[in-house]
C-alpha cells in the first residue's frame, strides 16, 4: 500500500517539477527552448512575456541560445504591478530589453560556465559569479541547469535580472 501511495504522490507532483530529470532532458532535446518553457507551468509568466515582446519566433529559431530563465516565483519578486505593466503593448521595447538580457548567444552548459562578464543578446553584460559551488547571474541564483533543447539550453534562475 505504501508503494502505491508513493507512486500516486510522485504522479501528482510530476507535472509541477522542473524539467531536470535525465529522461525529461532527453525528450526536451527535440523541442525548442520556447516549446520547453511553454510545456512547463513554472514558466507561464516568462512565456507570456516572450510572446508579448514578439520574441517567440526568434527564440524558436536555430540559435543556439543560452537562456537564464526566471520562474513564475522569480517574477513575483518584482514590485507589484511590474509584470502587468511590462506586458502592455506600449512597454514592448522595455520588455524586449529585459528579456534579451536573459539570453546569451551560443550553447553554454553548466560545465562550461566561468566567472566573469558575458555579453547578452541585448548588448549589455551579465556578471556570472561562482562561490562555494553556487552560480549566480547578476545576483540571481541558478537553481537548475542544462535543460537542453534543439536550439539551446535553459538554466533556471530564482530572480529576474534587469539591465543596468
């Protein structure tokens, strides 16, 4: 009976888990980074923002791209009303600048990450730090790495990073 309860609990929790299980990563390799994000409810705010900025087609292209992807919880850390105002058509340029600040050209896996500055797609530089085995990007902690898609890789971060 305990085995069935554990199995039921695992099945209920599975849809809410980030795509970090090896089997899921292999399956994700045939999907673009946008498709991976769209298939995970933890990225619904990010996906809405990517669509509002008109970046879905670009980020579904050949790439490769490395995306530091904030979760819904990361967006919730922003001041109240920020996300809603950024999703408005008149804020498209600002939203695009913020989202492209989360993207680096190339396919950078966790094992290849080095501390220092890295140029983002929007032209500004992110600061990557590694301390006591913890990687941060402009202060946002990397919580899941190497979600590999057909056109790049996603590293999940716990905060939205903003261009200076």
